[in-house]
C-alpha cells in the first residue's frame, strides 16, 4: 500500500494474482471500483430500507374474497400500505396503524360479511321496480339488520338470518305463520349458553310480526342445532325452577356470610344452603253462605175471609127456629163459639204468605303461589380464632360451645328459621387452610414487546452499514487504488504509479527520491511516507507544472505499453 513507510521493499505482484491483475490494468481497476461502489451503495440502501420497514399485523381474519377485495380497495384509496399473505390470503397492515385502519374501515361499513342493512334501501333502484322486488329488498335489509345485531354478542363472530315470510291471505284459515333460521359462526373456543341461544330466538321472533319463538331455528357453523326442541315445555319449566331454587339458595348464603363476616372475618366463614321449594300450582273456588245475616228480598201474602148463615145444630124441629134478636158481633162470635156454631153464622178465613230471602253469599277464586318454601337446610363452617400476642406471635384456638351457639342463633334469625317446616341449621368450627400466595404475573420480557423488534432492526441495519463500509468497502478500495511497486534495479528503485516512488529505507528523518520522466531524481525531505510524497507532489505541481505534465505523460505511455 502507498501509505506504508518503506515502499521499495514491497513485493511485486505475481502473474496469477487476481487483485494484482486488476491493479495492473487501469481499465479493469476503474470498472472494479465502480462496481464495488455501486454494490456497496445498493447493499447499504437495502439494509436501511429493511431496518426502516414496519412490522405488519393481520387486519382481519377469515375474510371472504369479496370482502378482501373491498378492504384492499378502501386501503388503496386511503393510501395505506398493506400486504397480502400468499399462504393464507390474509390482509396485513403496519402494526402501528392497525387500530386506526380498523376504525376507518368500520366507518365505511367494512367488512360487511354480515350483509347490508337498511342502507340497501337507500340505493337507487331505477325506474319501474316491481312491488315484488321492493318486498325482497326490504326482507333482505331486515335479514342484514338482524345479522348485525346478533353479531354484537361476544361469542358470535358472524351471523346470517333467513326469513320465510309467506304472503298472507285474506282468509284467516288459509294464513301461514312465518318462520326464521339463524346460522352462527362462533369464535374459536367459544360456545353459546342456553340463555344466549334463547335470547337470540326471542330477538328474531320479536322483530318479525306474528313470528313465534317456536318457529325460529338456530344452528352454528358446525351444523349443530343450538335451540334444540324448544317446544318441550316441561324441560324448560324444570330448568327455570332449578334456576330459581339456586337463586334462593344463593340469597340465603349471601345473607349468612354478610352477617358473620364482620364477626369472624371475611375469609373465615363458608355457608351452604339447600332449599326445598314446591312449585305446585293450586287453584281453588269457594262459595260460602252466612245464615246469620238473612235479608228479605220479596214477600207475597194472600188472605181470605168469608161469613154466611146456614142450617146448623141438631137436625129436627128445634133447629128450625126464627132468628134471635140482634147482638153485637163480638158477643155473637163468642156465643157462636160457645154454642159450637149451632144456630149462628159461619166464618171462613185463609192466609197464604210467600217470602224470598237473600242470604249473604261469598264466591272466592284462589290461585296459590307456585313457589312455596318447604324446608331449609343450612350448613355453616367458621374458622378458628387467631389472636396476636404482645411479642407478635400468633396463636390459634377453637371456638367455645357458647360462641358456636351464639353464631347458630344469628344464622337462624338470618334465614328465618321455622321449626314447623323442619328447618335445620348446623354451625361447625374447623381450621381453615392458609391460602396459597397468588403468584404474580411475570412481566413481559423486553424482547417480546413490539417496539423492541423495530429498534433491533434499526440497530442491526446501522451495524451492517458500518461493517460494509469499514470492513468491505474501504479495504477493497485501498487495494484497488494502491500503487504497484516494480522490481528493484541498480542503486535506486523505480516506483510506477500516479504518485511517486520512495528510495532508501523510507523511515522518518531520511530523504526520499522521486524519479522524474528523464530519470533525474528528486529528493524529498522527511522520509517517503505517503503524506510527504503527496505534499511534495503538490509543491512540484505548483512550482513546475510543465515538468509534472511531462512526468504524467511519461507514466501514461508506460502504462499503455
């Protein structure tokens, strides 16, 4: 290399050396320098672009081809960079813009795998659209809106709704009820509870007029019937009764624990309640009368009296006598009675009475409550008493029977203990196991965080660029631009090259010789270092440019030869 101290001791390149052959040929040397520079620049640019390239994250999964094309078109219009995975066809965007891009697409209604809703009715249908087409568009819009509503449930990824609404006849007997079918795609590892399925059924049934819940069918993406035989009312009733019983037990359990927690400690009491509930429905109708409070509603009385003279007494001459003198009616009646009616007037009387009474009548229809608590069984376990001494030591002791009895009385009052129902309450003291310490969640390592990958890529790109410059590019350029030293001859050594040649040892403090075109040596003070040679060459150019031009011309002729 030209920058070393003693240049005349450098060996001449061999005939088979590739680098020496390039250095001997000026044209090849220039081409190699240009190719090396271009390759280094291209490699550096590639490394920088790689380090600055953002990480891509999946935008949406399981998109249909139609939805994917719509999403890519929207991304192109928004000037958002995206990629498509060749293996899965998944659309990916920069991870830093993932949420922003999703909100932009959501504002445009993408992806619309669930179908279009009422915005379908806002589209221009053109002139001359028939009524059948309008009804079909409305039905499709209803299906899309229902699918969107169902897709808001957490476990549902997407939904499709099919409505079968027959044309109603003017005759009631010929009318057919509508029906509906719901197809659900659930998220991986998620299932729908029975209450959620029933909610979907009633949601669809309530949205369509005259649609009964029993005519709604719900299936998932695996072809399983989710709502089952909903028309089996006995099973549904049993499930409802069990759920109600469980709520009653949880209610009593919470009351017991809330009552005893301030006394024995929040984590030192456990309670379980078993409730026996009667769900029998009883209806009773009674009709009662109160005889002590009669009321006269109507009364009808018929009374008849008649008087008349006639033969009476003992038959014979004595009975045919003229009438006696007149007397008062009361006396006559008394005499007639006393004489047995002999020889007097006859009195006929009759009395008839019809009375209607209204009695106090009560008619009652009683429907007993379908929920009746028959029996309660309560089991309570409390922990031992822990006391802290003055020195900080903790001692544990069991509760006394008196303390257990007081707790039992509290529990009885809390649940409404009734001995006639056969309720039972049992409070027991037992040592609780110490809870195991909850392990803290490990912190996310730095190398697993999103920003760490970007920093590593940028640092790695910078290191590769530096290595490329100082390890590859710089040594290569030095070798290609190095001065070729010819073989030594005579007393001095002739140095071929564009700069100069040094003679002697080349150490600092010695003079160096620069051979001109005529062979006349030019002595350089300060040694034959590269800096001294370059300084001397600059001075020589300034002092005698003609001589330098002649020297360069001589060198070019030698190189061409």
